[in-house]
């Protein structure tokens, strides 16, 4: 359960009305930059670290000897239904069949935009990796055919050859049906890569709370932080579970990370803000705080790499400079 404050009461009828009408609202927005990922490029091991944004919260974290997927969803929709629900706006930059050998899969929680049955089944059949999940999620993916599954509670960790995976807190919720809300845990992940003297933080899905500072105090500052920035409007509904971009900046500062890679935006239309607004606001706020050089927004399909303390980015880059957007307002 969330431990930082009492849950905010959201009127059930108001919430159902928003859920029912959201998908019918017409919005104008630009799609995020996109580039097709070269499978041969990903199959060449990195010197130290490579992170490729596949879309939403799905990333491929590559380290010498490891290919790690986060919250893999390769399906067209983030939904229990194949014909309805949030659909993928930009295309997939790479298919599961073109990925390099996946050794570990990190799951943050069981929502449909983070835990996808078809993707898990395909990953199991093709790679037979180790799945690391929050408490209660293992039984779900075992039903889908996963064999090697380990579930962890907050602050537990598991060691592999060269990497310690810390299961760390998040402020969110869980549930794949109306009747099983919060039956399973929601988490973030902190990777302590001892062989490379490197720390990576994957925030999963979270509202803002003091856990970001606590993670840094307990485990140290990450070199790279993957932090969610989207699906934050209306605030009366989303504030308890999702950060708006200004809060994502505060989380980055609390972590004292070197580099910020934004995730959880630009792929599925899950909230009232335009799909491109999160990155525009984030760039504005990071510039205000003098942190622009530490922000590394990626095009879908693009990679970020570290060798030593230097950053190498592909020439196509992420979103460029934007004019200051209007301040975020509740709706």
C-alpha cells in the first residue's frame, strides 16, 4: 500500500464518467519523434550502457552480458480487449522477433500499459528470461507460461552475476479488474551494476512522494534515471498516481541523478493532456532549473549510451527546442 498519505477520495461516478468519455474527446497533438531501430545495432553489445526507448515505459537496457526489458508491451493496444482501449499512436520501432537475446524482464506493476499478456508469452517462448516482478504478479505471468519468475517486496534485492536488482518503492496502485484493485504490489527498480560501477533507476509508474529521496539516501544517486512524465490530467483523478512534468523534475532532483530519460509519454493516449505536452513542459521546466544538459529525451526507437562519463547520442536526436507552452491546468 502507499504509505505517504491517506488515499485521495475520488467520486466513483465522476471517475466513471471521465473513463467513459475520455476516449471520445478529440485532441490535436503532434506525435513524438520516431526512428526505426536497426536490429543489427542492438545485437552489437555496448561498451558500457545503452538504453533504447521502444515506447511508453518499454525500454531495452543493454549492459555487457545483459539485455534487460522494462514493462514490455509490444501489442497494438494497452487494453484487455483487442478491439477497444488505448491504441498505440506511433508505430513500434522494432518487433520482439528482432530483439537481441533478452536475459531479464523487469515488471513494475500489473496495469495493461505495463503488463501485456501477448508480449510476456512471446518473450517467454523466444528467450526464456528471468522475470522480476512485484509481490503477487508472479502468479499471473506463470499462468501465461513464464517459468523463471522471482517476485520481490520493497527494499528486497536479488543478485545476478555483476548486477544487484533492488526492488524499490513507488506511489501508485494496481489491478487488472474492478474487483482486484491493489491485490498486487507496484514498484520501481534500482540496478546496481557493480562490474561497471554504474547505477540505473527505472521509476516504473509513480506519483510524487518522498520515496525518491529515500531511494537516493539508501542506495546512492543513479547515473541514469528513467522517470515517467505523462498521463497527469485531470489532476483530481491522476494526482495520486501520476506525476506532472514539474514533479518529474523534482523527482530527478531528489534522486540527484546525472541523466534524465523521460518515459511513460507519447505512445498511448491515456489522459486529457495532448500527447506531446509532457515533453514540451518537461523541457521548459528543466531549462528553468538550469538542467537542460542533463535531460536526454529520446525519439521512439532511439538509443542513449554511456561510456565512462561521456554521453553519445545518435544524430537524429530527440525533440528539439520548443516554445514555452501554457501552464498545466486542471480539467
